[in-house]
């Protein structure tokens, strides 16, 4: 009983504010849920101490932050989201603005090493996070998470402005759900094709127009700057295999089991970089791949897209429909090898009604070559051909970049200036 009381004590103290609970009935459900979870911990049903502490920390942070008026909030669902948020976030901090950074990734480095001006908090994905979303109080809420207003990502009446930052250059009307961008107040668009797609979506469904900003793509800006600073040469005998995710993609379809042996037999060193969603859903399969091929000495499983070593050193990229194809081609001016898996990732069955060919379909012939799955056995020869014809691809890649991304530069500054302007106009 003493052990159980120890774990329940934070909740019992939180319940002292009974008047607040009466006006927030949804919180009562979270309190009861937390009691049950802590009781399970107390009796050893969930023995891992770290999980217990994360839930307690999440509950405390969600409760305290929901009662605090914040200026600017950034939310990261995964640690990799920081790659896309950082350019804008860092410029806001440089201007002396205070930012509240909330993450659902326990490994997010900002939780332990935050720059001046930034306060970082962990809130675990799920019901407690949903409570925070519904009760957040902020002037500006910035995120890379789509589907505002759906699932647990509900809008709060106390948030003045919701701003979306893209985490990919892929189309806005096929890869994402139909209503993915419906409820944002502003969207920072990385390229002209995305602005055109969102305008067409809003017109087709007769949605209210939101503010669309010609922003650029901060991750690409950073990658091109890093490339200038790196002195190590790219290895033409190394291949980065970085697929998208979904049942028909390279890993989930099983095609990767055919691809890796062919590349190894061709004398290539292979780095497999799964999509974060694939890591979540197919961890066991990926571990089996690692055990199967790492003994060859030429295979590496890279579980983090935040790790950039392979991106900057592998002389070839093989993907299916992943947005990394744009990033690799535009950064290195090298062609991409696309395996033509069954169908592109589609979460909106109505995308054809928009009347625009998704960019991830049209661009593949512009910046690389498409290989049918039945020709995977000859893919080593394809890579050799791409290497030989690399100079001819450079001009095509440069032209494709100009049609896909707003001019390279400091998109982070552009995003920060827009956010500050919005905040000033709301005062």
C-alpha cells in the first residue's frame, strides 16, 4: 500500500484544484487513466522505470503548460522533426524571442541541451498529449505535424495562430490525407508546386484560404551549406538505400531483400536508412536484415535520418518514392536511382480530382532513372551508367530544382520574419 501511495501522490496533489477539474471534465478521464497506469507500475505489471517516469513527466508537463500562456510554441512529434524546425527556430532565438519547445521523442537532444531562450518539455504521444493540444494557450503554434483538427491533434480556442512547416518536398494532395492542411492559419511552402497544389485543394473543396508563404526548404539550405564545409569525398562504391514507407515500398514489400545481395555482389557498400515510420512498424524485420547481412562487412543499418554521414559520403542513392531523392539530387547534383514500386504512397484517394500531377511522380525522370522491380538484378549496371553520365544530369537537376524549391538561401530567416510579423499584427 505504501508503494502504491508513493506513485499516486503526484496525482492526489494535482486533484487539490477541484474547481479546475470541474471545468475540465476531460482531464478527469486522464487522471483516472494515470491512476490505473501508476497502479500497474506499483504492482510490477509494467516494470520499466523509464516508461513510468516518462508518463509522470508527461502528465506534469501537460498539466502545467496547459495553465501557462506561451508566446511561441514549437511541437516535434519525432526527434527528426528538428531538422525541419531548426532553421526557423534558431532565427527566432537569435532575435531574442522566447520559445517553448515540446517533443514526444524521449531521445530529442533539446531535452538535455537547449540553447538560450528555449524551454524544452517532453509530453508522450497519446491521450495526455491530446489533452495538452486541446488546452494549449499560445500566440503562435508551429509544427510539422499534419491533420490539425483530427485524431488527438485538436485545435485549442486559446491558440492565436497555427503555422505549418513542411518536412518533405513531396506533393500536398496525394501523400497526405485530404484534410491534412485544412485548418492551419498559415503554411510555409517550400516550393511553387506545393503552393499551387494547396491553392487547388482549397478551391476544389471550397475551403477558406489560409496564408501561403513562399518560404523555401530549410533542411535543403542546411545540407547545401554543410556540403560546402565538408572536405571528405563521396565514395562511388557506396550506396545509400533510403526508401519511403508503406506496404508497397522497398522494405515493406520485401524487395529490399533482393536489392541488397545484388548490390553487395556488385562490390558496393550498402547503407540502409529506413523511414522513421518503417522503424516503428517493422523493427523486427529490420533487425533480421541486419543480422542477415552485416556479417558480409559491406552492410550497415542506419536507424536515424538525423545521421547525415551516409547522405554526404555515399556516391549513389536508391529510393522509391521518398522525398530524399530531391534532397540528394539538389545537394550533390547527382542522379537518383528510383525503384518503381507498385504505387506511390497515397493517403488521399481523391487526389486526381485536383488535376495536378504530383511532383514526386513527374520529377523522377528529371533527376534520375526509373528501374522496374523485375530489373533489380541488373541494378549494379544501372548505377555504373548513372556514374558515367553524371555530367549530363547536372543541368537537368539544376533546372528541376528551380521549378521545385523557392530560391536557395536563408529560408529560416524568411520563416522567422513572417512569424514575427504575424505576432506583431495580432497585438
